[in-house]
C-alpha cells in the first residue's frame, strides 16, 4: 500500500496568511463581498486552479467558501487558498559568472641561441618574442529580482436589496339592511373611502374566484337578508290592508 502524496508547502504569498485571514474576517464583518482563489484544481467538481470563490465565513484557519458555478458551501484550509488568481512567481537567485583563467606570464625570457658563424656573411639579427599578458575579465553579478507582490482584489460593495412592495388587500364587508361595501388598502394605508356595492355583484365576484367557502358564506348572508326583507314586505302588506279597511269604514260612516 503506497503512502498518500504529501502536499507541497506553499511559498510566501502563495497561500493565506494569518494577516490575510484577519482581513477576510474584517471584510465579512463590514458586509462586503470577499473573494479568494483555489490553489489547486478539483476535477470532481469541474473547478480549475485559480477558480474564484466567495467567502462565507472564517473559523480559525478554516475558510468556508462558495466557488463560482457551484451551488454549495465548501470548507477549505488557509493553505489551500490565495488572494490572487495566479500564483506569485518565485524569486530568482543571482547568478555569478566565473572569471576566466589567464595563462601565467613566464618569469624568465627564453634563451637566445647565437646563430652559427658563416664566413663572409652578415650576422643575422636575432628577434625575441615577449608574451603579452591578457587582462582578466571582470565578473558581472546579475542582480536578484525582487519577488512579485500579490495585489489584493478590491472588495465589491454589498448589494442593496430592493424593498418589497407593500401588499394590496381588497376587503368586502356586509352591513345592516343588506348593505355591502368594498375597501382597497395598500399595506396599512387605505387608498379610498369604502364603496357601496349590491349583493348580487358581490355574489358574482365571489363565485368568479372559485372559493367554495367564501361563496357559501356570502350566499348564507344574502339568503338571510332576503328572508328578512320578505318578512318585512309581508308585515308592511298586512299594515297596508288594515289601513285600507280603516279608510273604507270611515268612508261608509
């Protein structure tokens, strides 16, 4: 059984530091949108290295994020995240050029061999060669490049939620003597005074809504009002008959 692969230790600036975690917590406390980036890819979720993720909460060194395109919240350790999309470039070491070695100058001159004597001939002039010392080349050291600093992305301002519109309510009220009124309110504010409507129009409107309970309640109310009106008509008819009979008696006397 093979041992699990060890994760490479992050270089400075490549993962979240304690100062970075404090900055993230301060951004969340201020209500700002805080974004970090994944150091390594997650093929199982279709996430590539450098994918952005919105920070949900910070607990110690554990950061709960919601990656872009993933409708879920995932916990990550600080060494698995960074503040920039691309990893910072490693610092380059200075390279030194080794000086070239030059040939050592001989300490003694070569011996001059006299030419042979030739009768009746001019003695040739001997020439000596002097070696020239080559100047040593100076080594030029390449200056070390400063490490690139990661730029923290600016936090986006928190979006303002739009206020929900106040509800509109329509109230139908039955009063004495079969009187019906309709009131329209916008939240707690009444838009106009109650309007009078007839019972038959109320019944038609309630039936159009398809609510059996409301229809039954209105029908019971109208039926009771109809019965009361009929009883009143009969009582008035009896009073009218008695008045007519009394009038007839007065005419005959």
